[in-house]
């Protein structure tokens, strides 16, 4: 059953049928400036986006001061011994919540974390420690989505499809599997689409399949990745742009 918290339900319903823009940049990227994510978020609001996805307490605070849209907050923390990097600890969840995130996103895959735990085990801990926070479960497949919902996730999305060991060769969305998630889980959680959506046409396609809303990042806010996709194709796929997108910062 979808959340019974009326405040959270109203927040999540406000995203229905709309575009959430992921406004992120890392300090080693060519587009980085202190206020770049704010400009991204302001542009997203101007365009009619219904929400923002933002990374790190610092960038969440900056956006929150200037843009009055709901923020799906996360904190990317990389370690060499794991592929789990999206808000991997309880403290990271607390930090982005205190920074002003309206929704907490975290890795809910079956991967092993830097701390030696399984990523999906963090979700019920966060639900207990931050009970007012709506939880956005980033998963890579149907089974992980099922487990996340059973553990109390308010939102599930295949954000990490293409970022786990089993799926890292993937560049395109799996529309059939996503449609299955929408069909089976729509009455229990909000199923959103995030990952590998590069055109408005694909965004419309997933809404037709049942997505509550669509999150798009690289195709809108990361011009260096957009350019690299073109260069990759023009060069005969000699240099895979996805390697750059998946790189640890």
C-alpha cells in the first residue's frame, strides 16, 4: 500500500506525470562552478519541471535556497572496493535530510557496500531512524524493487540498471521490465523511471507504460556527456562515453 502519511502522499502526487531533472555536477567536471547546480535547477523550473534530484548536502542547500521545487536528495560517496555509491550510510541519509532534501534516495541493490553490508539492508534502518522521510529506492532489477517495497520504500526506480556488475554493459532502458514493475507494483509504491532516458519521446513512452514520473539527468544537464555521446558515435564506437559517465569522482 502506498504511504498513509498524508503530507508525503501529497508531495509524491505532486510529481505525477511530470519531469524531475537531475541537477548534479562534480568538482572534476568541466562544467563545475559553485553555482552551476542552482542554474540547472532554475532552468528546470523555468521549463516546467515538477522536481529536482540533487547530490550532496552542499548542493541540496544551494538549490533549496533558490528553487522551490521538491528535492530528491542523495549523496554520491565512492570507494574503490564497491560499486555502491548512492547515499550508502545512515549518516549520509541524515546529512542530506538535514540539508533540506524532501525525499531521500539510496542504493537498494543486492551489492556489497564498503562497510561489508548489503546495500538494501540500509532501507529499513533509514525508515526507522528518519520516519518522516519518503524513501526513493534506486534499484537495478525487478527483484530488488520487490524487496525495496517490502522494506518500506515509497518510490522505486531502475536508476542503477546499467551500474551493477550484472548490468554494466547496458546502455538502453529495458521497457518491458519497467512495464512489468509498473504493472505489479503500482498499488504498493510510486514507480518512477530513471536511467537511460535521452529523448522526450522515450520519456513519453515510459509514462505510457505506467511511470508515475520521469527523472532525466545527463541528457539535459550534462553537456560534456551529451557531446561525448556524439563523439563516440562519430568515432565508430571506439571510445565508450558510458565509461566516463560511470567513473568514480
